[in-house]
């Protein structure tokens, strides 16, 4: 059985965040956690998490290219635990491999955004949230990879232990959408509801109220794509692959010479003229001076919420929340477009 | 009659009066719409434009010259002909228009009287229009494959095509709106000319009436959501941007008769090209079934992509109010584009539910499902998953723009998401695509 293992830059031993932009590479044999898989790993693929996130299409193309040179029987990705970018990369590579008829299994925590991003194409084995759970995670991956790679029938989720796969695929049917809609309309009148799309599950989470806002540090967070003029970090106008934080601690307000909107989802002329329309720093400062809030956090957290995938947005939200908590921020004003 | 001609009509002629309180529909003496159609099985180049025994003959050089002369802002014009199955890709498609002509336009308003139409052929306009400074280009490549795996998805791949490529002169300052108006006017003029030459007996005549028929039947209303966000992202009702008039009731026969023109060029797969309004399967099926299986209560044009939640709620409430005024027992809501328009669709469904009018939504999914949902949305028809990849295919020839938006050659064999293929995930209900769970 030919096995290929995918790791990110960190688990491949290439370093921390500074190495997150390493492009895809192929390494002979097993490295890092791959040695603990209990499988004969032919070669390992590696990519920096940030590189993958910011260059998904070309990263996948390169990685699929390696796979095509020596086709494996199964691709094992991760485990990524709770690492959002790593889980996303595992899921998207696994999805692309599965679409190319290479069975793929990935390990990650059940709330990792990669679960969504796999779109049902990858067998996701649930793991713990941290590397402490490495041993049981590797055992699970090995078990399912062995079944997949040998061509055996995979059992149902409750037996084989993977998260339930829900994949939506396109199909041509006999009737047009119009014919089906009219039939559904007549059915509704008769009391029966015919639906082809089940409701999406959307979590609504209520945070605890702040005890004393006048003492709290409040951060400004936005998906309006408000960035320093010149777009130094190359934000995309849609399908964002990154978020950034920019210093605003010494500013009373944003001005059009210092900031601009990078976003294709709304008419940016008014925001370009006065960026406080999308990030209300002027109003926030006023409240700070008046003592209505304790302090405005000295960084702006920004991304572009236009056609950005839900999985990617979940990833951003988790990372931004961690950064806010580390900075002692009690609440955020989030401006959406 | 084309949209470019001086018209004595104002859009108010097109609006149905609200149904009288007794529920009778359209008791006025309104002439029916008689759609006389000639089936076109082939398109060829010839000495003079004509229709002969199912063949549309195009005087290519004559028409190219006429277009350039009448509409100088569009620059040079190239006309190409494509048949279903040809190994051809058309790149940079703006709109598809069904060739139509009203021989009595001077005295018959749209939606009534006689209209001549060619079936089996569409006019495809191609032009790269640069957005005005400070505005973004519409998103996404716009391709139409007549061969290969994507050909089965777009309703236009199965029909003949007359492709008109406009190449505006460089260095000339023309606003995007002005150039787009010229391109649309030129396209509709040509769509008119192709049919004006038709003589003889049509192959079929469909007669659309909306008078109240005896007996009681369930009344089905329709809400068509559209976008009207400004130049290159607009929809026009008799030349007026819909943002100035919607939500509004409109006689569905007027839509079939060409009252709506597409000028919204985002995401080709989700686009409502003009021809989909003209040939609307949903509206034609409801009109044909009117007075038999059900009554067609009427049509509301509503706006999606309004800028804030208050505007969205107000527009949804007004659309639902209009649906209620037409005494609909149930409404079909056709969504538009994607993303935050999922919220618009759900708000309309909610507003109708608040008036005890259940709704069916026709909606395209992203790879992750819908981006909004409502408890009232118990009946949704899938138009397909817009993010699904279609296997790659390299055409033998490219018509239209040579390069994709990212600057790479358009004859690439790489896979595209289905949303790049013109009208492949149309939410007007014309395709046979749906997404299923595996």
C-alpha cells in the first residue's frame, strides 16, 4: 500500500510562524508525526500554512502534481488538532485529492474550520484540540487509512469513527427548476412542504455582558476591508485568505490619505472618502474621551467579507478572538457590510 | 420594438392594476400577447440577412458595418456564428438576447399584441467594459462552452448563437454606463433586425392571456429578485434602472415580451441574461397553466443587494404586500446572484409568511450551503451548487475575449467552477440542475 502524508511547516520541523510561508515541498519517507503512523509512508508533502491560505489554488496544483507523479493508495493529512489554518489546508488538499480519485483521510478537532472546508469529500477523524492527543489521533488515522488504502469498504461513521460526511453534488434531473417549483408551490397549498435544501445549521452564541463598559478595552474589528492606503499586505477584494491587524493607537480618526477600502461587495467610494464610515474610530474616540468606554484597543483587525468561504471566516474569527483575548480586550465592535 | 427606440410607453403601462377585492384577475379588456415563433435549426453566413426554412442567414459584413455606423462608441464589431456541439468557447459574454420584433410596436405595448421571435438561436454580446475610477469590475469570468462537459449545463449551449464582439476604441473617455448603454442598444437593435426580416407563417404561436377563468383554483404569485447596483451591475425596466422602480408589480407577459434587460455582469453562472427573462420557463409554464391547474396571480419585481438591513426589510415587506394585494395563495421567489442575496430571499419569504402566504424559493447553493436561512423557508428548490468544479476542456476556438480576467489564455483546459458558465446555475428555474446530498 502506497501512503503519502501531508504535514504543515511546523509539524514538518521547519519552524514556527516565520516559516509559515514556505511553498509546497516533497520529502522522501516519513517525518515528524508520520513516523508514528505505523504505516510505510512513501513520501511526505509539506506546505506552510500561510502560503496555502494565501495561494490555495497554486498550492493545491503543486501538491496534486507531486501526487500525480507517484499516485498513492491513500493520502493522510494532519492531524491538525484545533489549528485552523492547518486543518483548512488538510481539508482542501484532501478534497482536491478525493476529487482526483485519491482517497483521503484527515485528523482534526471537530470544531476545526477544516471540517466545513472539506465539503464532505474527506474522511475526517475527530481528534483532541492539542498535540497532547497525538498518539490516539495517529492510531485513528492509521486504522482508517489502512481500510481506505487497501480498497476495503469503509463502514458507517458510527462504526468507523469518522465525522458524518454531508456532500452536496450537482446532478441533472428530468424537470426544470421552474417545474419543480410549481409542483412544490401546489404541494405547499395542500399542506405538504417539499424541499431540496435542508436548513443550514447556524450557531448563535450569546456572549456574557460586560460588567462595566466604562472600564473595558474595546477593539474595532471589521470585514469591510479597511486597510492602510496602498494595501501593503495585498488584501483581495473578495474570497479573503487572510486578516491583518494595523496600529491605530495614535489616531483620533481614520482619514482617506491613510486608509482605503479593499472590498468588491459594496460601493467603496463613500468609505474611501471617509473611512470612519466603515470603521467608526472617530465615534469610538469620542466615547473614550467621555468615559463611556475604558479604552479603544490600539489595533484595528480587518479582513474582507465578500465571498469569503464560511470555513475561512470561522478560522479568522477564532484567530482574531484569541488575539483579542491575549490583548485583554473585553469586547469588539464589528462593522459588517 | 427595441429598447433603443423612442417609445411612447412609460413603465407604468406595464404594471398590472392590483386585483379587485373580489379576486378577479384582469377583468379589463387587455389584448393577449401572441408570441409567433420561428424555429431556427442552423445559422449560416450569406449575402443578405434572412430566415429560410429554419436557417438564419446572416449578412455578417453588412451587419457589422451597420452596427459600427449606428453605434460608433462600441468601436469595431465582429460577428461570429456558433452551433450546438461546436468545439468553441465564447469568453467574456455580457448578455444573451432572444431575437424579437414587434411589427405593431407603434400601437401595441409590451406584453400585448403580436411579437415575432426566433427560437433555437440567441444573440450573445461580448465587450470588455472598464469600470469607472473607484469602482470594481464585475466579478468572475463569463464563459459559454458549446462543447465539452460544461455544455450540458448552460441553457444557451444547446441553441445556435450569433456572437457580437464589440471592441471600443482605446484612449476614448466614455463612462462605463454610457458604453454599456451603447452595447445594450446595439445588441437589441441587432436582435430586432434579425427577426424583422422574417416572412410567412410562424412555426408556432403561443397566446398568453390572464383573464379570470371560471371556477376556483389556487393562485400562484411570483417574486423575481434582481440587482440594480449601478453601472455594470444593473437591471433595466424599459431602460430605467430597477433601483428607481422596484419593488413593483409587472405583467408577466411584459417580461416575456422584453421589458426587462440585463445589465448586471457579476458571476456569469448566476446571471439572469435578458433571454432568460424573455424565454422564462417559470413564467411561460404559469401562463400556460393559468385557468387550468391554477391561476397565475401575477409577478412582482424585487431588489436584492440593498445596502443595509433596514432597506432590505422595507423592500421585502413591500414585495410581500404586493403579493398579498394580488391575492396569491402561494408565492415562488426566484433568488438573484448569491451571498447576501440569500438574506434578501429569506426576508421576502419571512414577510410573505407574516401575511400567511407560504413561499417556495429557487436558490443556488455555495459549496457550504446557504448563507442565511429562515424558519419560514420550508420549501426550497435547489438551482445547484455554484462552487462545484466542472471538469476542464480545451476548445478548438475562442470567440469573444482572448484572455480571461486573470490575463491567462481563454482556451485553457483547466476546470472552472460552474458559476463561471453563463446561466448554468440560474435561479429563474430554467435549468435542470440541482444539488443532492450524498
